C-alpha cells in the first residue's frame, strides 16, 4: 500500500508501522536512484568535522541551499520520509500532527548516502510535488521544501510516553488528556 501510495517502482524491505522513531534509528524513505523506490536509512548525519560524532538531525529550509553541509545533499540526495503523522512537544504537552483524512504525509528529507539521512520535520511535501522533490535535477528544492502545509494538518494531545523511544504501538497516536485537579 505504501509503495502504491508513493507511486514507487521498487521496495527493498517490508515496511512496518513504527510509532516512535528517534534520531539514530532506521527509517523508510523514498529515493530516486534506479527508478523510485523505498529503502531504509539511518536518521541523522555525522558531519566530517564532528569531533564527538554527534548527529545533525535538523536543517532550516530557509538556509538549506546555503549551508555547505546540506547543499550537496539537497542537489543530489533528496528523499521523502513517509509518515502518517509526527510528534511535536510544546508547553509541557506532547502533540500528534496528522492529516485529518489519514492520508500519508511525505516529509522532505535529504540523504548524504544510502545509510544516512536528515529529515527536517515538519517540511511536508504536497502529493502534487512528490515527483518534483525526488527529481534532483529540479533546482528549486529549498522552495519545494518550504511550501506551507500546516493548514491541512490536524493535531491532538498524546501521552507523554512518546518521549521514550522504547515505547511502541498504535496507542501512542491516540488522543490523551492528562487528568486535572477537577477530574479526580
């Protein structure tokens, strides 16, 4: 289903739901190597100048094309990170953001090799632009990644357990309200 949704030619693994992905873990991504396909890569990249091997996991779309660390990957290594939603944290609450239609999101990612990736969340690529994003001859990559998509996303609070990467399962994306003093 995922391969069909993304209009891919091949898949080198059996995609399985993952409800709690964190940097350093394997994630499925759509790439445009030999045709468009789905493969697994590690989320995060270690810059050559890093003394301690710390992972870089975020890039700003507004400076993506200017930073030497990301410029080559933007030109040659774009990928899509398929997801049903993603988590954000704010004001002491965990939130799950998703399309109300439950359709797949495709987050803009850049890969430095087949084993390392940097997906900038949330840069949601609209379905009408998926092929453009994967086409590395398309020179407006930063423009595509910066398209505003938040208006089509829904969200609800989720349990703080999403902060523990050892916890998995579909219950993580269910709406959760912490009880208040008046609920007890």
